[in-house]
C-alpha cells in the first residue's frame, strides 16, 4: 500500500518550529512561566528514547528528534523575544532624547505623518525594539527613509496583546510610541532602498493625480498609507486588495520577465540566476522586506538555484524553507495577517492547483495554469480572511480570475514606466500618465462598483480551517488515499462539517446578537437584529479590523465636537447618530449626521444620558459608558443587563452576569438574544 503522503523533512521542521512559537505565545497570553517549555521539552525528548530503541530505521527517529529540537528552539526563541518586548529599557513617561534611524515613513488615517524608527536609543541606551513617532505639523526637519533623527519626546509602551490577539504593531516589533511636536533634527544618510523608494514616490506623485499616484505607489512598494479609505475599502470589498501586498504576484512577475529575457539572449545560467536573485532582493528591500515579499524572494531563489544545478524544484521544500527563515528573523511574523494570507495562498497553489489544472485541460496551457492558480489561492485564503478580517468577498473568487492576469500585465507596464520616469524627466512628464491609463481605468471600475454587498461575514473563521483542509486534501494530488483510508477520512470530515453547520444554524436562529469589543482606544458594540445592524463606537475607537459587513447605522459616543472616528472608519453607513448637544457637523462624506438624545435605529431604542448611552432591544438593556475625570467604575454602571465601560487607551471592560471581562485581554464577547433570553455564543468560537 502506498504511503498516504510523502513527508518532507523541511515541512516537518517548519511545522515544528511554528508549533513551538504558538505554544510560547499561549504561555505568554495566559501569563504562564517559561518553565513549561522546559517540562514539555523534557517529556518530548524522553519520548524519543523508546522510538530510537525500538524503531528498525535510524533515519526516522532522527527526524523525530530534530522535530523536537525545532519545536523547543522555536518556543524558547519566541518566549525570549516576548520577554524582551515586554521589558522597558528606559523609564516611561519621562522626557528623553531619542536618536534613531528612519525605517519607514507613513501617513495615518487622519492625514498626519508618522515614522517607524529602528536602531533607536534614548540617551544612548538601546531601546531593543522599534519606535513609532507621530509627527505634528511643525515637528522639525524633513526626514526620509535612511535618515538619522534626533528629538526629545515622552515614550509610551505598546501592549503585546490587544483585543485577544497579538497586536499588529507587536508582530512588527514596534515596541514604543511617542509624539513629536517640534525640535526634530535630521541628518541624511545614503540608503539604496530608500533612494529607489523615494525616486518611485517622486515620479508618481509629481506627474499623476493624487489617488492614481497613491494606488500605483502601493502596488509597487506595498505602502498603502497614501490611499484614501474609500478606495482601499473598495479593493477589500472586491477581494483584490492583495495587489497592494508585495508577494508572488509582483516578485514572480519580475523574476519571470527576467527569465524570459535571459533565455532569449542565451545568457549564462549561473550569471543569469545571480542577476535575477540580486534584482528581486533589491526590490524586496525597496518594499521594506515585508514577510510576503521575503517569502516570494526565497521561493524564487530556490527555484532559480534548482534549475541552475539541474535539480527538480519542490514547492513544499521552498515554502518550508521560507517559513523557517522568516520565523528565525521574527517569530511573531507567524501572527501577521500578511504572512498568514501569503502562505495560505502559496500552500493552496502548491496543493490544489495541479489537479485543477487537469480539470481545465480543454483550455490553452497558460490560461488554465493561471486559472487554476487563481482559484486555488482564493479558496485557500478564505479561512485566513475570515479569521483576520471577519469577512470575505464573494466577488473576489470571480473577479480575480480576470483581474490577476490583467493586473500582472499592467504591473509590468507600471514598473517599467516608473523606473524610466525616475531617471528620465521627459518620460515622466510625457509618457507616464498614458502608460498608467489602463491601470487607472481598472481602479475606477473597482471603486465605482464598490462591491459592498459582496462581503460575507461569519463568526466561524477559525472553524473554517477544518472543512477547508479536508476539502483541500481531497482536491490535492499530494496525498495517496487508499479506498479504506479515504472512506474513513470522508466520514470524519463529513461529521466535522455537519457539527460546524449545525452550530452555525443554531447561532443564526437568534433574532438579535450583540458583540462587545475593545479597540486600541475605547470600545464598541455591534447589535445585529432582523432589521439591520448598528455599530456603537467611542470617539477615539481604532479597530484592528475593518467595519463588519452589513452595518447600516453608526452611533458615536464621545466629546461634543469629535466625530473623527466616523471619518476613520470610512463610508458604507446609511446614517450616523450623535447626541443632541454635540456641535453639529452636516455630514461625514455623503452620509448625513443626525443629532438626537432619543432615537430608534434597526429596531433598537437609544437614549443619551450624559456620557452614557442606553440601548434597549428584545427586552434587554445595554449601557455604554465613557470614563469621566475622577469617576469610579461603580458610579457610571447602570442597572442594565450589559455594562460596557470604556476608559481611553486601555480599551474597555464588560460587566455581564455579575462577571467582568477585560476585553483587551479576552477578546470580543458575543451574546445571542432570543425571546428575552441571553446566551453566550460559545457554540462557535470567538475570533
């Protein structure tokens, strides 16, 4: 009988390393000691002894031992990195002199500039982590990527966990934050990557309209900070925002184009491989060596070296090698959304695409290859999208079949024309706008269509991995299933899928659901009824995820003159409510703002009582209170079924059923209301 699958050693090592990092993150999340890593390692190594003694082969026990070593090393490395991140090298809350190097320049959703700084030190003491500095209008000298900056600021510490998961900035090792309102001094230092990046930016923004330049710049470098919220959301709604994450689509196109050119001119294979790897490494550097770009860089490099020495390229081994190298650079890349989506897509292409390609045998070779790869990538990223963003675009499955081949061609045109425009002024002023015109039409199409109604939301993001892995294995050509093994697997998979569907059906029967969450600053309540969905947010709320699909109404709880959160969350709402005493703003974009202390929306009754908002639905009362100066917890709590207490940068606490839940730590809490009865939604795990 054939083996079910051929185990590759790099795959096992990568899986063991990732498992160790996940184990370490769980210890950190539950605030457990690192001693548990030693205990687990001791038990694992003890288990290796009987395997080595009684197994006839010497290679298999050795592989098992190496897997234990990789698991232990990953756990220790990640736990040490976590401890370093949590420790403060300098006093917080005090004015210090900071010297650092600019790694990245970006723009916040409010239009303010910020710097990501590395090699940072305060009074000469290394900070042992990156620093994000938010710049005021008169911060000081101009600075760009590669510059050395010096300024005085009060440092704050980023939280490692936010909203029940590792914080987005923590995955990038951004450890501190500060604001710079003046006195910043900068000194120019040459940076090859920075110079090329700046040349691209200058050529695009000096010769194209702002929005087109922002889209082109994001496609080339992965930096989306210049794109308007509406355009970026339209790309997300259409399921094509992946064009802004520099990955296999970008680096693969460059590598493929160079391969074609070198074949035509019959260039020496060793020299051509070296040139191709050098070029894509340079490009990945321009894109700040993002996880997705490094993954594509490693896989293309392995492919080039394999063909150079006449060895067969193995996608599994190349992907595993890229996982190992990336996690050795930063173990918490494992929890980065870009990393997760990039590797999900690559895995889907490796596992599913070959069989799909055979199904499309009636099509020309290049068309069926692109179609199979596109469908495989879309299918395999659905669970990751649901887990990361809470929704997936139904339009993306169909749009990408046409969009990806078209955008690949337009990307080549954009890259070549931007390169020429960066060094030839005549080309920039005369040709660039015409060269990017087809891309501009594509962008206009996506933004005009919007695709808001194409989003599918679900609370079952984590569970979706189960049926998708089962279906992926069935569609794959990488597994040798015998009849008996296949039948058993089919029964188990069908049972798991049935449980998930029944659970989802139970969850969906409730008339109303309420989800309480904490953002980077403040809290939110999402109320779903059979009449629609209402999102309640505090004024400074900054969610780590996009607005859930299907939200009709936004209610803002905060200061009288502050509706900035409505601008930050973007459009998609039918109406926005604020308390009657607030200073009036006619509209937020195209959405009108209604000022009232008592109103009704989506079947829910609302009333403002000072700094507290009361919502009543299905006989249930929900209170959302803001921290007031000098007020204690108890003074703002109401006799309500749910009390959400929001207190600034520390997020929100939920009081329900005589229990308190620190939402920044435990994550969103979801409840279902049916016939006046409340039950926690534990049937499907929270994200």
